[in-house]
């Protein structure tokens, strides 16, 4: 059984807690784990320090994303697959977890099609078409590298950078990358770790819902959580058993989520 866990930029910004790592280590002793991550906040911080102003756009579906020109994709790749990925790996190895850092470029693991155009909504709520830059739509995940690492007992740590059809680096959404990776390795569970309890509607946690119910509630959900809901429904369509959106804070966050004692569980039906 394979478990895919994605840790978001908010968790990375605050620093991965020892409680989370100890729980991750315990879970890894009993099953195979693939860890994926984001890191957009640190990309923004470093790009700003380098003098490259970051631009964000919103799609008609409510996705907020980084507009990635050629200079930005270079910074993004450097930070996400270099600095952040290796910091995570070094931390896990410190706790005697056999981690190996890879990106979607390695072994052409995550292949994506470069978006030629983007449809966005401007501040006046008008739709506009702009040049696509270096943002990718995931086309395929080759699980070969991950399968080899998992079989050897390692924990792959995957950075969300994709390889384009012309061998260019492409920025892809971390949550959706986790969904496609989970589908490719035939994961029983995908856990999306964030800094909130799960899906909150009307100041109340939604403990469980189906993919159809989740999609119906998208209009009531903010930009950050809507991306996770889309990722959850994509993962389920790709054959993942269930998806859990939960907080990485507190004691045993992974174990309690798998036991349905925390977070929001999204199922096919």
C-alpha cells in the first residue's frame, strides 16, 4: 500500500514540526510513502529579494496562480527543486528517514504541456486572454523512478516542477501534482497537509463529503482551499482510494487523519 502526502507552503514557512516528522517516520515503518511539497511563498520571497516582482492571476474557476515568465520559472525551479527540496530531505535524514529528493524533471517523471494562453479574470471581473508563459498542464506521470525508490525502501520527496514537450521547465500546481503522483503510484490515500483543520464552511469543519458534494461547494470556498478540492476530485478520478485534507499541526497529524479523527475526508461516493 502506498500513501502520498503533500505538505504545503504554509507548513514549510513555519517549519516542519518534530511531531509531524516523528509521525511520518512511524507511518513509513509500516507502509510506503511518497512525500510531495509546494513552496510558493518562499519562491515569492526570494524572487522579491532578487528584484523580480511576482504577478498572480485568477482563473474563471477561481484558481489563483503565479504568472510564470521565463525568468520566474528559473527562480521557481531553483527554489522549489533546489533549496526547499533539499532542506526537507536533510531534515528527514536527520530523523533517520531514508529520503531521496527528486523533481518532476528527473527521469521525465512529470510531463506537462505548456499552456499557450491563459484565461484570467481581472479586477473588474472581466475575462481576459493573456500569453501562457511557463505554466504547465500535467499530461503524464511516469512512476518508474518512484517505484524503484519505494521498492528499495526510500521515501521519495517530489518537487512540483514539470518537464515540457520541448524539454523546458514548467511551473505546476503542487496540490494537483500530488494528485497525479498519487494516481500514478496507485496510492490508497492522498493526504493534503495544510495549516487549517480541513474544509471549513460556515465556521464549521466538514468532516466528510463525496467528490460531487465537494465540487458543488466550490463557490463557497476560497482560492487556497478550492485548489485542494480540485486536486482531491482529480485524485479520486485517477483511482486513489480517498483524499484527506488536514492540518499538519499537533500530535500525530497523519495517523489521526488516516483514522478519520481529524480533517476532511473526500471519497468517490
